[in-house]
C-alpha cells in the first residue's frame, strides 16, 4: 500500500491439534515455519497485520463505479451488450442474484471484516496468552476499528441487513450458522467502532494513507446522516469543518497524481504499482486501481505528448449530468471529458479514438481518466491513482444538509458551507444560491459526480424512484441482492424485489 507498504501479503495458517496416547503429537513446525500460534508476538507483527487490514479497501474500487452507473450520472458503456455484463445489469436494473461484481464486493468487504476481527480479538493477549505492549498500540487499533466500520458501512448501504460478527475470524464451522442482523444493529456497531477509533486516533497521520481522527469523525458524520440522525451528524461534522482542511482552488488538480492526499483529502484509498500485478482471474485483487482502466477512451492514440492512455469506455458520464452544470462551473470539464472536443482543440496531438460502440454518451470520466506514466507491468491492472473517498467539500455539504435538517436548523451555517463549495466551483461569489435541502442535494451531485455517492444519496434521501424512473424497482428499497452463493451455502434470506 502506497506510503504504508508496497507489498501486503499475510496468510494466517490455522493449526489443528489431534492427540492420542499412542501416537506422537503433531508439531506444526514440522511443516510450517510460522503458524498462527507464533504470530502477534512483536510490535512488528501487530503493525504488519494492521496494514493487511487496509488491503481489502483497495479491492472495493468497483463500489465507486456502481455508485454512479446505478444512478442517472453514468451508464455502463463498453464494447457491446455482452461486455461487462455485471455492470450492464446494474445500469439496466436487471440485476441477477449471481451478479459477479456484487459478489466480489461482498467477499472483499467481509475479508476486511475477517482481518480486523482477527486483530481485535488479540488486542489484549495473543494466542500464547501474552500481552504485547508498545507505543502507539491504541492508535493502531483506532485504525483497525475505523476499517471494520468502513467495511460494515459499505455492506449495510449496499445490502441492508447483513451478517454481523465482531468477536472472531470466520472458520469452516461457521458456515450455515450465521444469519443476517437488522441494519439498525449493524449501524450501532459501526457507531461503536468509530467512537472507539475517534477516542484514540491522532489528528495527523504518521504516514500518508493512514486514517486519522478527522477521517473517523467524517465517516461517523456520514453514518449519522444515512440514519437521519441530523443533530448528531451536524455536531460530529463540525469537528472536521474546524480541522486543517481547505479547498483546492483548481478543481481538476484534486484528481491528478500529484493531487493525492492534498489539503482537502479527508480519507483516500491508497493504490500503488511498485510490484506490478498480472492476475486476470482476480482483477481487483492487486494493489493498483482497476477502475481507472475501465473509464478510458477505447482505442485512444496520439503523439507522445498526449497525456492519456486508452481504456475500455465503461462508466461513461451521461449527457444529463453534463447538462446539470451551469456555464462557468469548472467542475463540468473536470468531471466529463469530451474526447471529440479535445481532439478538435488539440490538432497537434493527432488524436484518434474508437467511438464507444455501446450506450455511447460522447463523454468519459475525467476524474479517473487513465494517464501515461501512472501504471506499470500489466497496464490495465496497475494504475496507482488513489480513490478519493471523503473530501472536505463532501464534509461541507454533509454538514450543510445536517444543519438544515436538524431539530434546530441552522440555515446560516448551512449557507456558509454551501457558499464555500459554490465559490470554488465558479471562482467567484456571484453564483451563490440559497441553502435549501434540495439545493444541497443538487450540489452533491455536481461536486461528487463519478465518485460513487450518487445512487446511495438518491436512496437515502428518498429520491431514487422519482429520479431514476420506470426502470428502477422501488420494491428493492434501493438495495442490491444478497449474492446467490450466500443464499445457497449459508442459507441467508434474500432482499425484496429479487
């Protein structure tokens, strides 16, 4: 993980001891150099395991993709109707219960839960009954609590009631024994974990990419907002608003490689390509950001001076999104890339490309457009672009909404927060609008487009059926189906509408 570790690889080996009086007891060291019993004996062991708890955050990159494809912001695109079928289903609201992308996200999030549970279960004593103390241990566990909350938050907003377990790492004996818990219980655990994280995390990270107290406060504010706990959200988000963050004047700069972990970055998932990944059977499992390749222009070519690489023409912004931006809003060109206009305006670059043959919108995702020099090895799998998960502008807009919808609304605060976002977008104070709930919701679409929040915002605010139209099935309550394998193997119930 970039700036934490370039290579995260940890396999915990479970040893089973079978003893009989007339046989020699099996010593796991006969076969393995290190077993689970040997682990977590030093500060380095705890540090390595904590870093491995971050790894599944990298595997969740498709959550950002579907958060816009499932909404009015983007379409699946691709080469034809049978290309990226899992995304086509989500785009068309014809989702099958064996959707491969949704199953992968489910597995990835639960791998994160498993890893964090393992480390939390040995916080006080390891398997040998020993206590390992070291400076910074509490703060390290603050990161782990944050990560478990992050995994469960993504599970609950995608699937609603999900399997909740916190006291151990799942083993074979758990299959078929666990059932889904009410989402209220899952949210309660998320809140508990984030409050635990906030109490011990530092306000600044020792290494780029590590979560801070502000990141935990911002995520908790978002969790409160999803539950319509507006008073709590306003109070929690105020901590972040008063923190060290500021808005970058040039919106486009945020998404450049040199813009990573910048002054408005509250939490980013870190990607790297120091050790290139080549496994096409597990595209999302590398340390590079697979989602970047997806949104590039198909067949793009040009002179050496052209900065962009070709891609697969999926996750295409809609013309409806582009039309939502007012004249002078710098976010439009930083979000929607018109390749035809680019070629026309840069004749010296000799730009050629293949028009997206399916669901073409004439637009591409500028925020994560693949660029030269930002990948290595197997090009498509190793882009090092971080995903911006919570930005300061997101916090300002969440705080504005929370203050408008709280039991004692504070329109003045909300107006100030919204003004900051609008002023940055236009480079002046002449485009301010009155801070209403609808105005804030609209601003969230414009500010955070193609960053994975739009569909979930529409669902949580009750706008999904109206905005998404007849293709959307309100019987699903905005939830995705529980993966079919989990239904069959673990005997879980399915969500309504599937």
